[in-house]
């Protein structure tokens, strides 16, 4: 109503339009308008609408807070200068010009609040036929911001129906511009890469990153283990793994984890998970016979580190052990029934002896599959 009263046009833009047309509820809704930031500020202030102070204003974005929700509204703009990372913009009232500077056709549509779709580059057709294409010339779009190479992969994994359905000239443009990714910050790359790792066609897309010479610029090992990657991505299809669990299958050793961290500044938790999987994926495996989970349970009981159980869950996903994963998630870690206090009551007095005795009893308890109770353990102590 505020925009209408002032004769400014206001439309929903980009990702939210794509989601609505796909029948998905958008996570957040961005708006585009012909009003400049200054005009919006004046209008909102006059109407008593709270403005959230954010850094977006020089790019044309104003954030208004209404009904406990933030709304980002961006003035239509043209990129004047781009350096492959960020752009200097000037404002416009031309919707076509604004659509032209967006990355992919499926992200370049606008939706009027009356339900009119404004689609300058056949984005809706592409969405219906599940095609991912750059707006205009692929090379030009990529050179405006090299991160768009990874956004292409991410949306391919989200929207395309089958692997391998790319336009050859798009792949050519990606290959010729791959080196540009070297100048993009690790944090931005990691955000995109994580989404690719959790999307569809991940095996196809990562193999493609190697074929198109992208891998080396985004922290992946030059000689990534693509066979293991193919095997593991099949294993974990329905197990909702963490991105790091999927990625670790490319790695041959802990240096690969360290190099990834140097390039992408991954979190401490992500790094530790990668190191854990690289170290234990081979030898920490299920036991033959009636108690396949025992090695994992013993490992957990012996571990002095936090989060060991969640790392073990990820290891079971990596190994494709769906049934064992369910069992392990339902297993509660039993608590050791004997304390130093119990031993004192039995007449063991020196701290050193208590420590030794507790250790021996723990071993017995472990051998019993954590089933022995306090009585059994204490009578066992008399024997020892």
C-alpha cells in the first residue's frame, strides 16, 4: 500500500519467485522496486516503519521490519563495474536491465503482487523443463562474479532432473573461467560447496569439477579419490550426512583436510570430523558375528573427547551401515556402576590402588558387553 500510494513499483524477485513457481515455500522473500533507497527511507520513516540498519544501502537494499519480520527491498540496478567479486551499481527503473544482471534464468524472474509474472529470459520455461542456464552469455555472467560457477552447480543439483544435461558452451565458459575462483574468499566458496554436497547429482557434479579444472581453486585435492567418492555418495543417499562426511571420501589423508581448511576456513567441528573419518574409516568397522556394533560402542566408551557419538554416526553413514546407524542412535551409553566410594567401603584405601582396581573392573565390564552390575563387578574384584 505504501509503495502504491507513492506510485513506486514493487515486485517479488529472484529465488522466492523460483520457489513459488516450483510449489516450494520460500525461505525468505526479497523484493525489488523502482524506488531509490533515499525514497524508501523517507516513505518508511513517514509511515513509522522501523528500518534495520544494515550494510546493504550502498548496493540499494533497505531492510524494513514489519510484524516481527524483516523484508529486504532492493532498488533496480545495473552493474557498472565488476571485478569478479563485487560490483559497483547504479540505480535504474528498467526491470529488464535488472533481470539482465542476475545469474541464472530461473533466478531472474519477478512476480507482481497481483500475480503477474515478469520473465524476460524464459526462466519459467527453463524451470518447467528443469534446465539451468545463465542469463545471456555464460562467460559474461561468470566474469561478473566467479562464484556463479558454483551457483550453477548448486542449482543444477537442486533443479535438474538427471546428471549430464548441460549446454556444452556453458561448460566451456566455466572451464575457461575456472581460475577466477582463486580470487573468491574461502567462506563464500564453502557456503556454496556445502549446498552442492547435500543436493542431487553430487557425484556427477564433483566429477565435473575435476574435469573442468575447478577443484584445485576451491581447496579440493588435485588427486581426489573419485572412486571412493562415487561409492560413498551412493552409500549415504538417504542418510542425511553432514557435508564434510560426503567430502571426506575424496581425501586420501589428513593433509587433504588441512589444505581444505587453509583454503575454505571450515569450522573446528568440520575439521575434526574430517580428521576423524580419514583416521578411522578403514579400521573401525562392524564386528563379525552377533554383536556388529561392539567396536563402535567400545570406541565410544573409551573416548575422552566430546561429540564422539555424533562422529561415529557420521562414520556409519559414510560406511553405508543404515541398520547399524539406527541401532547406534537408539543405544544409550551405560554408566559404569562402580565408584571409588564402593571400593573404600570394601577396604581399598590408597588412591593408587583404587585407580588400578577401577581400571581393571572397567575392562571386565567392557568384556561383558557393559552388562555386569555393581554386585557382579565387586565380587569379581575379590577374585582379582
